[in-house]
């Protein structure tokens, strides 16, 4: 019997009892759908996280320093000089000091939020965009001007959306003028990227209880040089401070790589769990094929008496098992692709079932059908034709 005829016969047997065939394929359908849904959702989540990290600047490096006192210390002039001397690795560097839980007031409104002191290079380092006005200038830094750039959440809460530019507000009792409003990033929600206030770091230092600058934000020349820049910074700080316990250097790229690694491990674990359904589906196929061999014992005897060889009988049942699992896989792909898009939409993720996920899921489903269909096929091929013809 040719492969084409074997496949046609397999489809005919599949359609003979539709309900039994559907129940047989159910484990395969669920397993394939689950694999596609999980891979699509995890890919969508990874794309979302990578895009969020990209907004932070994948070439940016965060440096924190602890004041040791004495001569073993680092100030902004040291860091500026270091960045200038290592221009082949570093494009820019900005001191970063925070006033946590600052009280921000206008005549009618007030709120508690953090205020960050930075220099004029911070905008380029963090890839910030302005909706209105300007960012901080070098003159603001050098003269310790009381000016600020705010996010849209701050603008909305204190002045009303679109009314912040040029207004005055008080930070811990000191009056500041709003010279810029950043482009909205996260729907102007509390705790998001729009709840920010940037002031000159020199002003922030003078307002803080300590004159020490505890953090710096640097930008590598390119993504490829981030790791080399981190090594250079660590070596410099180790020489200046003498102990790695007094500083920390980590890049956004390193954080992104760690998150992607953890997400990849989680994805593998979830796929393995979903694959259990495929295993259960394979066992179901083997069970129904063993029943089918029993039901078709007389048919097998007739075919053998007409000259069919063992390999013909074996290939017929293997093809039938592969067809059952293959059709189940196709249904699972359709169901999984639709549900992946639906679930992704509900979770706010862009989920597009990848070709590789579909190919792997379909290939595994067919392979499981063939693997679990081999034992029934072998039993059918080994039947004695005389005993098979006598079977009632």
C-alpha cells in the first residue's frame, strides 16, 4: 500500500468515529495549545521588558558610592575627570542625588514624592524626551539655580494637565520654577515614570543633609562597550576606595540580561509542564490504537492472507497514529494561536505566535503519535493470519 493510500485510510478511520477521535486527540490539542500560548506570552513579556529597559538606556551604567571619609573618597570632579580620560569607553556621566519623600507644594496642592538632582547630560543618558520647555542647562548646574523639570503626573496633580510650564512650586520649602515638562511615558500614573522631578544636582546637594554625592549615572559609547566600561569604572573605584564593599557598578544591559535569563528559565519550566499534556495525549493515542488493533484483527488477517507483509501492517498503524496526533496538533495550533492573541490583549502584551513555536509544537505532536503508535503497530504486524481470520 502506498503512503498516499495509507494516509487516506487513516483519515477515513479517523472520521468513522468522530467523538472517539476527538477525545483521543484532546491531550495533544491541549498540550500543543498550551505550549504555543506560553511561548507567545513569554515572548510578548520579554519584548515588553526589553522595550522598557531600552527606554532607560541600554548603554547606561548606574554607580553607587559610599563615603569612607578621609582621603579615600570620590567626588563629582573625580568622576568627570575619569569620564574625560576614558572617552573611548564613556560618552557622558552625571552625578545623581535624591531627596526622598520631599514635600512638593503649590498654593492649592501638595504631595510627597522623590526629587532627583542631575546635570545637563542626564537627559541624553536616560533618553528622556521633552513635551514642553527645556531640560537643565550647564548654567543651572554651575549657579545652583532653583529650576526643575517635571513629569506629566506631577504636572497633572499640581497644575492640571498642560498647565505646568512656567509655574512655581516649592520643594521642602524652597521655591522652584518649572522650565520643562517631560513627554508622557506611562499614562501619568502614580509611582510610574511620569512621577519625576529633576533639579540641578548642585542645588539638591545644598538642600540635603550631606554634601556627599552617593550615585552617578554614566553612558557608554555603545552597547558593545558597556561591559568594558563597567570593568574600567570598577578598577578606578577600587583604586580610589580600596574596597569593593564601598561601591557598586551595574549596567542596565546587565540587568536586562539577567532578567532575560530568568525569564528564559521560567519559560522552559512552563513549557516542560505543558508538555506533560502531550505525554498524556501520547498515552491516549497508544491506548486507542491498541483497542483499534483488537477491533480490526480480522481485517489484519484478511490483508495478510492477501499478501500484505508485516512492514505494511506496521506502517499502516504507525501512519494512523501519526495522523491522529498530527490532526490534533493542527487543531491545537489554531486554538493556541487564537487564545495567545486573546490572552495577550487582555494582559496588554503584543503576542504573535512564532513560526518556530508552531513548528516545534506540531513536530513534537506528530513524533509523540508515531512513538506511542509503534507498540500497537508492532502488535498488529505480529498477529498470526490464521488466528486473526478466526477472530470474531
